[in-house]
């Protein structure tokens, strides 16, 4: 009953005209960001962070806007996957397998509407999972001491590559780079400047938001400048949309698929570092083995659209659980949202539910509202969102650059931060060229100071005994999970990637 009462308070906070308009704006912009190939939810949220701060929003309003963008981008990723066979982001890859064949058969409208309904079901059930699981996880988190928190942060870094990664060495390099960047500034214990090179602007360390906007948004602009032709030609294809509403019999036949894959996706999202990519792949693969008796998956089977869409949207909701309850992001986008919380002087973790209940429950209520908005918006506005695919990158990228520069300068008023942002943009562009993931860099920058503080505190409490880091059953369990999470992708990562590629090629061949 306490949970339902808290949720009621959350709706009282979320159901104001300002918050409803922000949720609507976030859903609309997020769907557009998700529909544009290559941007995805992480970039979408990063690009719009400056807007949230420029508008002078409080913590709850800013999070409502950005999480609506997050959910909207997860919805929007299916549009280019189904119409152009170009995934908006990695989790949308599995939607291409059956979505594009449906579009080629003149059923693009049905595929888009069905994917919207599946996304709603996955995200709706995941939000209930967040309500039920996060408070229980908070009770467990209260058992954590400094050694356990250090092991938890190590677990986040070890599993960050996820099953979708085929090169754990690059993930480890990116994490170490992020930890090195976190050390810039004045040491909190000794007061000695570290890696500041005499620059007083660096004494307070690097600004999370500057790093994120540079790495994600500005690096996208540099990638476009490198390949100036973009993909405008590919985006100019005409596609017959067909009827926009799937039949009731089709929805009924896909309902068991949506329910099963929502549970699978949510569980995948709760695992730190697994994220929507794993949720999408597991949902499609298991559903294919379970129901594909006639070998129709990959040839335009509607269940092959519903399964990955419900799975990846449920994983998006599940990834919020460890971020809110433990302060450890479950995906790249939640790492960006974690940076926003820290910038607003709100520390995610066990005390968040007691110290900032208005933020948590207002956010959860806004997730429900955003889900219904997205369902109501996506089906009738399919025609409008498909036109977004015709926007050439030469128009889009200058807008991204303008929003980045104006927003960051509006937040800090410092030209030095603009130079740092450009530097991070160049760094992000270089890392992308070498196929090094960006999320571990951000996570290292975010968690590096907390990880160092907990390590020092644990060793100090134990009077210099380093064995304290593995001295409790909880810490040992976390270290064991971290070891398994780091080793398993080395074994299975290439198999997963190659299988996804084979299924994609076979669907194209058919």
C-alpha cells in the first residue's frame, strides 16, 4: 500500500501542465531522434541535455523531459528499421529481420503499428517491474559497505561490454580512459591538484555534461564531416505504408509473444551493462525457437517484429532499476541520465527513495504518462515520422552542433568548457574510428571518484588490509559475477554477433 500511495504522490507531481507538456515534447523529439539512423537514445538524450538546463527546469521536470526522450527514442528506432532496413540503433537490428520484409510486402503500416503496441506493452510492464523491484533492491543496497560498493562499481565496468561486445580489450581501455579522466582535479583527501597542468579551470574536475555532449553529439557531427555525402540518397526511398491499424486477430496472436519477451527484456535490462541489445536479441532468438514451427521468422512474421520491440523497450525500463536503486547505470542511456542526476546534486542509490521521493515517484509516474502518449502519438503520426527520414544530414548536423554549443555555453557561461567539449568531440570521433565504445569512458568519468573514495575508505577502515575487499560474502558474490560477466562475452560475444549477422543476411537473401 505504501508503494501505491507513493505512486499516487508521483502522479500528483507529474500531472501538471508543465510536466505534461515536457513529456509530450520529449516523446515527440525522442521519436524523431530514434527514427534518424545512427543517433539512437544515448545521442538523443545527450543532444537535448543542454535544452533541459537552458530552460531552467528543476530536477523532476528535467528528468521527465529526458526520460520521455529516452522512451521516445526506443520507440522511434523501429521506423528506419522497418522502412529502410537501417537500424536506428543496435537494439533495433533485430526488428529489421521481419519488419523490412513486412514493409516490402506492402504491410509497413501494420508493422509500424504493431511495433508501437509491442513497445508500449514492454515499457508498461517494465515500469511496473521498476516499481516493484527497485524498493526491494534498495533494502539489499543498505547492506553495502565501502568494500561492497567498490566491488559493485568493478562489476559495472566488467560487464559494461555486454554480450554485444566482441572486443573486451577495447571496453577495458575505454573504462581505464574514463577512470583517468575522473582523476583530473584536486584530490579530495590531500588537496593536491592532479593532472591539471596548472589550468585553474580543471581544479574542479571535468564537467560531466560537457564530456557527454562532446563525446556523443559533437562526435556525430565530426563523423558526418568525414563522410559528407551522408546517407541522404538511401533515405530518399519511397515506401508504401498501407493500412495503419493491425487487425484484432493479429494483435491477439502476438499478445503471448509480447508478454513473454517483456519479462525476458526486463530481466536483461536489470543486469548492469547488458542493456537493450541483449534484451532484443534474447527475445527474438527464444521466441523463434518457441513458436516458429513453420520457419516464417525472417520472412515477414509479425511475431518477429513484436518480440524484439517488446524486449528492447522492457530492457530500457529495466535499466533504470540499478541506476535509481544502486547508482549503477544498466545501459549507455542510463549512464547519461546518471550524469544529469549528479549535475542536479542528486545522488542515485539507496537513499534516493527516502531523500528525494518527489523526484523518483514523479519520474516513475511520468514514465506511465509518456508510454500512453507514445502509443497515442505513434500510430496516427506514422506518416509524419516517416517524413523525418527524408531530412538530409547536411541540414540535421548543423542543428545538432548549434544546440550543443549554445546549450553548453548557456549552462556554464565558460568558453573554456566549449573548448573542452570540442576536445571530447574529437576524442569521440577518434574512438569511433577505432571502434572503441564510448559508454565506458562516460561511466569511468562518472563513477571514478566514487570508486576511488570507497576504495580508500575500505582500506582505511581495515587499517591498510587490502583483503577487506573480498572479506564479505556479498563482496565475493559481486566479484564472482564481475569475473563471469567479463569472461562470458569473450566466449559468446562473437557467436552472438555472427548469428545476428547470419540471420540478417538470410532475411535479405529471401
